[in-house]
């Protein structure tokens, strides 16, 4: 039976680079996660496990394994990049498990030179978070997030319906059915138009 890519990556050892120790450690139990569409690269402090960097898949079972590994390594706070919408399941699961999660704007981190891989990205996040150099993005309470999702969905539906009404009007006009000259609203109850 063939192994998945994430299973092979978990067994690989990644070379870990370290920063000078002149900076003061503020978050000694910090981890860094590089969010991706197919896998999450996670870095924990040195000495917490045989390997300090591991790869996890994106399925729920993989995210649960990620959270279990972080707990096993004694991690209490996590920094991750806000990449597309891929960060949302990871953020929510880790927050539910009691981790302090900082969502970091990816644009702030992309300006750093020398980071060429996901491994270096997650290590860089972990080290910056250890030194307290990352500022988390604002995330409203869960109730506001749910309300915001409903409002965004409603807005998308209203925009889509407006586009469909325009398509209907165009099709009617191409057939020389100038219904808009007779009624004010072709999609509902309408009053006779004054333009007769």
C-alpha cells in the first residue's frame, strides 16, 4: 500500500537552523505553522521531540494529530500565516484545544530574505514568535465571525440574483420583448410603468 506524501514527510528529518541567542525568549513554548493547501509544516522548539519540524496533512484527522503533537511537545502558543482560507480550520481546532493562536499577516513575513522553503518558513515563524516579535491580526469573537459569514453569504446571493435579472432583461430585449417598458419589476409584483 502506497504511503501518502504527508506520511513520508512526517518520517523525514528536516535540517533546523537557529538564530543567535542575544534576543530574550518571551514565548518559550511557541510553535510556528506554515499553512498550505496540501500540508502544514510545523516547527516546535528544539529538544521537545526527536524532530523539531514535522509535516501534517490538511484533513481533520491530520489536524487533530497536529494538535496532539503540539500538546505532547508542551507548546502553549502558536503563530501561523493567514494564507487564503486554509488557515481557518487549523486556527479553529487549535483554539478549541486551548492553544493561544496568533494569526500573522503573510505580507509582513514575505519581506524577509533567505526563506526559500516551507521548512524555513515555519522555523522562522516559530523563532520570531519565541522572541515576541509577531503581532497577531484582529479576530472578532466567534459569534461575530458567524454573523459575518451569514452577511457575506447574503451579499453574494444578492449580487448573483442581480446578475441573473440582468441576463433575463438582456435575453428579453434580444427577443424584442420590451417588458421593462410595461412593468417596473420583471421578477415580482409590479405596478404599471409610467413610460407607456
